[in-house]
């Protein structure tokens, strides 16, 4: 089977799999290779063998599906792969926290589908020590337009201007059950800000692990390695 016949999506899937398991410089290596998750030698050394055996074992990739490991404690190897939707893949993550309520155990995403509450709000409530009953049954409260902190009452917009914290972030934290003081002045998690672990200088933002310059440098190196692998 030729590389051209297999298609770019399968190649990208293979390249990403090999790099996060065997390239210490990959941004996700700590979640895969560093944990002992490896790619079967036959697949690691040959894209052609991987693609051919993948189709033979589980068939062509359905539209909108991703490759996933059946057992997250084991590597990418024959008998441990499948195609799943993005939601199914998220539910199978090793760092998912399962919540038990009324004798049923589901992930926060699955409870969100069941209850209609946002997944992140459920997770935030549990992380703050809420009981499963309260986290899954209490309705969301719309945050007040004004918040009183240490005797001072200002609008959310004014608190946002004073602290530099995004107004939406304050609203979301109030909905998650935080006090006004926690919502406005509480330390933000790595999801929102932090320092790039690669250069130790530039700030990173949002969900990105690295700052923009380091992320661009990594992507350029990845593109070069991919081009070199394709040309051989």
C-alpha cells in the first residue's frame, strides 16, 4: 500500500503517535513516553506496516473518529487499538475523575450529558469539595452583576478592570460555586496563565502548554522531521 493511497490523516495519526511516545521534546511526551507508553516496534519503524495492519485489524477510520487505546496502561500495539469519537476518547482519558451518584459511576462529561449542566462546572464543583449530590443536582446560579468583597461593592466589569481578570472568568468561577473573593482574587489554574516550561521566560495562555514562540519553533521542527520522513 502506498503512502499516497493511505492519505494524510493516517500519516498524521502515525507521526503524532510515534512522537508523543518516543520524542522527549514532544509537548505531550510526559503523558505517554515518560509513562512507559510505547509504539510496537513494527509500527514505529514503518508507517506502511502500521497503516496496512491498522486497516486489517479494525478497518478504515470512520469519518470524525480518532484512534484510541483500549487499555490506557498499555501502548499502541496490535489488539489494543480502536476508533472512537472525540467524546468517547475524552471519557477514556486516564486523568478523568469518575463521579458516583445514586449507585451509578460516570465521568463528568457523561454526567453533563445526563444532567444538562456544563462538564467544567461539574468538575469544578467536585474539585471544590461539593458532594456528588449537590454537584449534579443544584442548578447554576447566574452571577450577580455586582460583587461585594471585604465591604467594597463593585460591578463585575469594575472588578475585572481593577484586577485584569477576564470578566467571563469571574462569571464562570461564581457559577462554579466560588465566593466573590475567590472568583476575583483566587489563583488561576494553568488553564489560564503560567510560564512556559521550555524557555522559562515567556508567559503561556489558555490551554497551550508552551508560549507562542516555543510553540511555533516546535511546530517548525516537527514539520521538518515529517518532511524528512516522507522523503525517505
